[in-house]
């Protein structure tokens, strides 16, 4: 069978470049459309065309000894046509790799990380070809990748011509059964820290890069074990993979994750591991990406069953793919006994606060925002929160409302996990993607017509649930802390008082304040990034005119705003006098399987700081 052979040279990481060659057998070229190669333009799980080809150097066909290389003709932004030749072809090119994220490529003296979508030119029409990926690394580096390794053939021991002159390197060989498998297994290498153990009889690994002098918490393996067990319980107790790898990239700052079928990459601040809030965010991130092993990497919409790696892949179901996953991630940390009820309710109250501040939920539905992900979510601007909604956080709110409604309708017998499990069994287990009709059919079976109607209200129109009623069903009070304080509707850049966004319909919006204006004073009192809250509190009154001095493109202006009464920050507090039915539903929702769980505490939740969207 025809097999591609890639050689990736990362043996000189200080160059910030990867030297790559590709050998294409003659029979593979016969299947290629017009002898073209293509590079993916996006990575599944991160719905934005990222134009990876912009980091490629010239693509050349290399002949025999003494023959000059022949430049391939570029026929599209990410496509190259091979010159007419006989027999097998060898192509070489370079990729600039200096962007450390979960979806790109990066190499330096400490580590190498890449998604193969950024690197592998593939024959058009040959997506089912198998590939050997031979990687050269500095000596002393280890690697972590979900792809299996193979023994190097005698003629593969030297990855590129220059390797023979660099004895301080080592070479490994990975095997991918096709393009999908290659792209779905990112590569990490360096002086890695590694934990290997079994969960439910399946091998798992945590591999850490970039920790420096920071030590991983002693409970890391135990906590990840509980997360895996809790996620598996949602889908009936078994795991869908034969092994699983957590690739953990630690830096000075940053937050993100990207899911794969048998692995995930997590990006986190290294200091977060020893901060309670930061550690819970890290574990929740791991839970989110692990949950995707079921929801997205296996169970996924019909339109994403086969990926088109060169163009946008549209779906109206990201509120389920990402929203339900964002709902279960924090919930799994509670069910695993890592977070207390107080901590879980505090984190979820943050989702509710962010939803209420998102005026775009009255403009685009969750379904419409899912479809528009390619042009909106990953390209936020000053008007994003006024024009669309985030299907992660708002999708999680919708999922919670649906979950609690199902529990109410079924007297606690069923919850959203039953819906997810049955959808998995009816679609992926039968070798197909799902549709919205499949979701509605499962909901109908699990909780009846009322549940189907509830889902429609949440995702097909404006998202404005009656939070008091939703949480009253489970004996939770929704309390607005600080409600009634003067509110202008401004968000500032982190560095000062330059306006980053103006909430539609707010006092500042009505006064004509615009993004990029610099607020200078309130009621003739100078404001700065450090004191504007104190000044606002001192001079502003609800319903009374407030003079604002601002600078717009170098010109000074004034505006008069009339502050409204702010909504405050939400706290979710268990009601002490809840009925037996409410307590039973609440305990079923906030159940935990481990002894770490702490009892409800008085004043049990406030707001959590927002975090970056998860992939």
C-alpha cells in the first residue's frame, strides 16, 4: 500500500524553524488531483480559518545528486502543484514555528510543540493514505504523541542530509493511518515530566512541559483519575479510547485547550497550579477537553462527520458541542470531589453574570451564533458582546437550565447526562453523526414534550431564562449582590480608562460614548485606571445626570450620561428552608462520588472572574 514519508527536523530548535521533507510514492501521485498538495487552513475544535500556509517557506521538489531543486507552482493560498516528473517525488520546505498555542507550531531551546495541521503538506485526493512521520530531536529530549511509534528502517535513520553532521540528535518514527489521524495527534517534545497510570483499566499519561522550578501538585494524578471516572460515568462508565494523553504546556500566562480523540493539549500559567482558583480552572480545563473525547471527537453533528480541512465547516450545533461540554467541565470537578459545592456554585454564578452582560443574546440565538463562529467568536471586537453570544458560557447556561428542567420533569430520575449518553449510543455507536432532530428525539424519550420545548426556547431565540424560577426548582436562591449601584455600561482596556466596549442600551451608549474614547474625568474629577471606580462611586447617582469628559482622536469632548441601576453580581445560595423535593433535586444535581465534598456553607457563592473561551 502506498505510504507517505514525512521527515521533520527539529534538531536545531534555536532556529525557530522546522525543516520538512515529504516522499510521495508514484502510486500516491496517481490518486492526487492534478498533482497538487495542500496544507490545512484550520484545526478541528478551533473554528477559525487560520491560514497556516503563511508560515511555509518555498516548496521545492528535490531530484537526484547534483540536480537543482525545482520550485512547485503555488496555485492557491495553501495549494502547490508538483512539476511533471516520473516515479516517486521528494518535496522539501520549511515552516516557521514560533507561536506557542494549542493549535499552532512552536520550537525553542526548551521544547517543541506542533499540530500536524500546521506542517503536513498532503496530496489532494490522498486523504486516506497512511504516513510515516520521522522526527529528529535534540539528544536528551523525550516526546509525547498519541500516534504509535515504529522501528526506523535502515534508510530512515538519517532524517535529513544535515543530521549526519549533528551527532547530538535522536530520531523517532510515528505512524498515522490517514490524514485525519495525523492531524488529530499533536506532537510535544522536550525535557518533559511524565506520569503514567491506569484508570478503569486504560493507560493514561500526563506530560508536562515548561514547569521550570514549579512542582506539580501531589494530588494531580489522583484528581485527574477522579475526573476521568466522573466523565466516564456520564456515558455509562466505560472509556471510548484505548489510551489517553494529557499534553500540558505551562507558560507565564495563558489559558486554553484543544481536544483530540486520544489526547488533549492544555495551556496554562505554571503558577496557577499552586493557587486554589487557578488550580480549579486547570482541572476544569482538563475535564472540558476530556469530555470532548465523547462529545465532539466521536459523537458529533452529521455535517462534521468528515472534515473539510481547507474550508469552513458550518454547523448550528456548537451550543451542544461546546456549550454542553462547558457545562459539564465544572460539574465534573464537583462530582469528582475536587471542588466543593460552594466553589462550583461560585464558578457557575460567573457564567450567569457574563450571560446577563451579553446583549448579543437578544440579537443572535445560540444556534445562529454557532453558525457564525467562523466570523465572530474567534475574532472578537468592540461590538462582539452586543452583536452575538458566546456558545461556550451561554451554552453552558442553557445546558444547566435544560438539565434542571429535565430533573424537575422526571422527579430527579433523569438529567442531561442521560440525554448525552443516549445520543452517543444512538448516533456515534451506530457509525453516524447526529442532527437536531436526533437531539429532540432523545429529549422527548427522556423527559417528554416539555423538555423539547425548553430546548427550543433556549437555543432558537433570545436567551433570557427566568433564573429565579430555574434555580428555585432545586432550592437555590439567586441573589444580586450590589444591585442598584450606578451603572454606565463601559468596559475599559486593562491599561487605563480607554473604552474597550460600550454595552448597547446603556447610559454611556445613550450619551454617545464610543469604543476607543479615553475617559478623562467624571463631574470634573480626574479619573485613572486605578481610581475610576472610587470616583464613580463618589459622584454618580442613579437617575441623575453625570458629566463625562473624554478624549476622542485627540479632541476633548463632554457627554452627559444618566446612570441606571446596575444588576450587581449573582450569588447562588442554597435555600435553608427548601422542601424535601427541592433538596432531593439539588442533591441529585450537585452529587459527588468522593469524600472530598464539603457541605453547603452560608453565603456560598459570589462571582468568578471570566476566563478565555475553551476548544
